C-alpha cells in the first residue's frame, strides 16, 4: 500500500476519530459504561433469583410428589399448597395445581376447586401445557354445571375441545357438551353431535357405550 493510500485509510481515520471523541468526552463515556455495568449486574442478579426460585419450587414439588406416591397424602398436599402459593407462574406451581384440584374433586370440595382456579395468577390461557389447560377448562365447565349455569359450562367445554389435539379426549369433552345440552332439554342439538361421534370408527369402548346410551335416551324422548 502506498503512503498516500495509508494516509487516507478510512478505517484508520475512524479509529483516530473515535479515540479523539473519547478523550474529549471522558466523563460522558464513563457514565455510559457505569450505567451499562449496572444494567448487566441487575440483569445477572435477576436471572440468578429466577433460577434459584425455579429450583426451589421444583425441589419442594418433587418432595411433595414423593410423599404422594408413598401414600402420605396430607403431607403432600401441604407441600403442593406451599408451592402453589409461594412460587406462582412456575411449572412446579402448575403441577401442584393439578394435584390440589384432583384432591378437591375427589373430596367433592367445590369451594376449594373454585378458590384454586381463581388463584391461578396469570389465568388459564397462560398455562403452557395444552393438556393441563384443556382439563382445567373442563373442570370449570363441570363447576358451571354444578351451579346450573349451562351456557357457561358449554363455553368452557368448547374451549377445552378447541385446545385439545387428541381425538379421544375431544370425544370425552363432546360428551360433556351433550350432557349439558340434555340438561337444558336441547335434544335436537345433542342428537346431531351424537350421530357425528358414533360415526367415528376409532371410538373407544367407554365413549361408544356412553354415546349409545345417550342416543337411546334422546331417541326415546324424541320418539324416533
């Protein structure tokens, strides 16, 4: 490279200009670096806290599951309640919610079911697992039916169906919809859904038997 080209090297000139700028604005540059250093430190600290929080929730939930497997149900429920209350918005909290809901359902404690679902911090739609999300909507539908709120129940069952990818599970939720329609004596709509379900050649025995029982009842009512 010739001396003339070296003198007009744009990269070299930009480096020199950068050094001159830093020298002229030392105070401002130091402030910027200080702010960046603080931001990095805060971000690292936050990530550390989140990591510890997730680890703690997973450890407690793991202990709770061990207690559950060993038949120490009351002890397990206490731990699940702690995870659900103290570590919201974690996967362990979602797991704990399922165990707590299952326990409340087995005890037919409808007040506890309502309270647990209402305490889901970010709402059902923010649960990552579609299977869990769909089953919680199914439970909300069941709770609505318990309160004789058929329209609300139908809405929740429909949401569960929309989320579910597994055909067999969709059928189970469709049967819930039919039960709600029969409750409000909407036999013609129930009949339409039943006929569609029974055309499914891969229908499980339990679902097939339940659908046929419902179909017989509807045909009896309609006189068909």
